[in-house]
C-alpha cells in the first residue's frame, strides 16, 4: 500500500499542478516522429497471451499476491483522491467502477496493450510514463517485503476494512445500470491509426 500511495500521490500532484497535461501536450508534438509503440512485448505480457489462449474461464485461480497488490493500489488511489477533497461518487467511479466495468474486462480479454490502446491519448501516454514507476517501486519495496516475510501491518488491514469507501461503492453500484461491455473488436485504436 505505501509504495503505491507514494506513486499515486506523485501522480495526483503532477495532474493538479498542470505538469501532467503539459507533458501530454509536449509529447503530442513529438508523436509523428516518436509514435507510441505496443506495450505488451516483454516476456511477462507474452506469457499472458499464452495464458489467455489456454485458460478455462471458470477455472481461473485467484492469486493472493496479485489480488493484494491490486487492492493496495486501488486503495492508495482512493485515499489520495479522498485526501484531496474528491466526492465519494467521483472516487468510486474513477477508482472502482471504471476498473471493474471496462479496464479489467478489456485487459482480461486481450491483454494490457489492448486495454491501454483503447483509451484516450492522454491515458495511453500516462500509462507508458507511470507504469515503469509502479514496476520499480513494487519491485524495490513491496515484493522484497513479501519475500522477506515482513509482518502483516494490522493497522492497514483494519483501515481497509473500516474505510468508508465500501459503503460508497455499495451505494453507487445500487444506482448504476448493469453493464455488459462488448469485447469483440479485432483491432485497437493504435492499430486503426496506423492503418
């Protein structure tokens, strides 16, 4: 949680200060010379392709480490937004509903590149900018703590369980219509722009 909180706080500061949008505008002027490439060419994402091709949907196991990291990052984003005065409806939409209703189904269907490259240019650039930071801080701080059997931080677990966002998620989910996202597209935004 703490490593993710550090990155989420930095990202928030970059957006709030205007630095992030300045970076996007500057990068936009370089896109013709330096176009965005696919982001799923590394070993990890190639393994993901094979796993998606061979998996049986109803037999997908839940990896506790992956689930814990996912929840920790989501809660870090929730806490950063709350600390900065955002309403719970906005926090739930930005941190939970968008992930559950669109981002995760896209990634589950065709991988991270498909998910990212069906987002806005701003999101596509941001993911390429911030993903290495998340990777680094998780690899350097979070995973070594797990590998070294660091004690569970009970206070963090209690803060998670008692976080008021749970009631807000419940309220928002009761008000929104059910969503059935279509995932049959053969190409991504990136592939369409290159054609």
